[in-house]
């Protein structure tokens, strides 16, 4: 009974001859349902998601961190899957302040460079993430004592150096990440505390100076639906645009709980698009209590489909959908929400889940 939705989807899919037999263990019944059937054949008979997405004018991507650096055949499998299915890549951590700027006069670009090189070698675009955030700041910065003028100089140096390093090579930068608190007020944090609210505007202006051709985004969570916080983001961006600040896009992170896609997502994307902005879904995942049941996996597929559908409904303004990883083997969710996981579109053995099929189905 619990498997009925999933089976319906599989049959619908198989009837069109597109993907027979690629749904494997874990999509119906989950890990607790006895010994799983043998792994399904590889999905080489499917059309890559990125090919389908391109035909709709959409980039489809994922965040990448530790899987990229697995050794041997493990790493080869990860990377092969990554470049086959996706046309966009976001470094999950390697461009963050603490990683890329470990000492005041030291930048460490190599890890992020290797991701950018992989992307370029495989015709993938890169979203830079992120220049200005209240988290993952280097200790030398947060433990120092700085005047407002020095803090501004440090921010300028960081942005000029990092954006300058990748000048001409990235499609987008998350310039400012999560600058709003839950009530829509400016979130306290290192840059706000030292510079004041001007830091947002300065960051966009300095990023634009360092690379005039890259699209500059404001990125945040809990702004996917129409609510108080997204109203504040909207007002912030309107204010910046009115002041001539070079801001080109809004990133809706979309870390969603199972069944939690806001019903106003479409309308929200549409209103940001009407501001003349590019809209990216930047960090999509749909977490569920573990172990997954067949019904949960079907609900998750519906959630993924709804997010993609909302984005497509605002095409061409909504032109990128990026997930926060692609396999349940590499995801931030279990570490942050104990007992929760299975949030992505491939399972931990890199087999496509119903969520993958939902995206495939809608793009086809
Ligand atoms: O790489 C080190 C490793 O060497 C060390 O042994 C280990 C010990 O804790 O830490 C490892 O670094 C961790 C890193 O993830 C890689 O796994 C950091 O501690 C940990 O803080 C970091 O978490 C990241 C988190 O941002 C930090 O705030 C997650 O991977 C990353 O998915 C998450 O991403 C954020 C987006 O940037 C912004 N939106 C929300 C999203 C989820 O929190």
C-alpha cells in the first residue's frame, strides 16, 4: 500500500520507455524492508538531466564538497555522475572565507580552483559561494580587534581578491548570504557589527568592480514562500536597485522539510522576477525522518517536482536549479538534523530515487 505512489511513477515512466529498471533498493520500502534487491543497472540509457534542462533554458546543478575528493573508483564514480547529470556546480565550502582566506595575507585557492577546473573541463557553469556571510569566517578575522575603517578595508580586500581571482570564469556569485534574521531585520554578525548595514551595498559594488560580467546574487533561506522574511528581502533588493547597486539575482536556498514546499513559491519567484532579477534555486534539498518509507520518497518526489515546476513557471527569469549535493551519501543534513536525511535525488549508492524521476519526468 505504502508503495503505490512510487510504483505508479515508475510505471508511468517505464511506459514511455525512458528508464526501465533504474529504480533500486531504498525507493520502495526503504532500508528497513528486508534484504534489498540487487543494484539496478546503471542509468546510461537515460538522457542526462543537464541535457533535458538545457532544452528548457535551465541550468541544473549541485553543491560539491568531499565526494569530489574521494580516491580511486569511488571518486571516479562520484565525478562521472556529477559531470554527466549536471550543468552547474557550487563549491559547498571551498570558497567560504575560512577556507579560501585562512590568514590575513594568505589566500588558498587550490581546492576551489580544482572544482572550477573540473566544471570548465566538462562544460559546467560555477556559482561562487559565498563572499559575505556571518558563518565560516576565518579565526584571524573574528578574533581580531578592528576599527570600522579597517573592517571595510578587510572586506574590500577579500572581495577584490576572491572575485578577481575568478574573474571571467564564474556564472554567478552569492555575494551576500543570509543577511536577514527570521523577522526580516538585519542579522547581527561580524560584518554588520563592524561596518553597519552599508556592508551589503559595499559588497555588491566591490564585487562588480572586480568582475563586471558575473551575475551578483543575494542568497537566503526561508524566503522561498511569500512571508515576512521574503518581504524584507524584496524590500532590501528594491532599495538596492533604486540606489543603482549592481545586484542581478535572488537565490532561494530551499532547504525544505518533507511536504514543506511553500504553496506561494511560484508567486514569490514571479514577484522577484518582476523586479528584473534572475532567480536561482540555490540549495535545494528535501529532508525526511529516517529511515525513508516509500510514501515519504513519493512525497519527496512531489516536492522536487513542485520546486522545479515553480521555477519553470517563471522561465526565463528562473534559470538555475541547484541542489545541495546530489547523493544521500554526501549531505549536510544528517550532521545538522540528527535522525533526518535522504534529502537528495540519488541514494547513497548513487541510484536515482523517485525525486530524480520527478525532475526527469517534468523536464522531458
Ligand atoms: O573539512 C573539515 C574537516 O577537516 C574537519 O575534520 C571537520 C571537523 O568538524 O570539519 C570539516 O569541515 C566542515 C565542513 O562542513 C565540511 O564537512 C565544517 O566543520 C562544517 O561547519 C561545514 O558545514 C557546512 C556548513 O554550511 C557550515 O555552516 C556544510 O558542509 C554546508 O553544507 C553548509 O552549507 C550552508 C550554505 O553554505 C549556506 N546555506 C545553508 C547551508 C547549510 O547549512
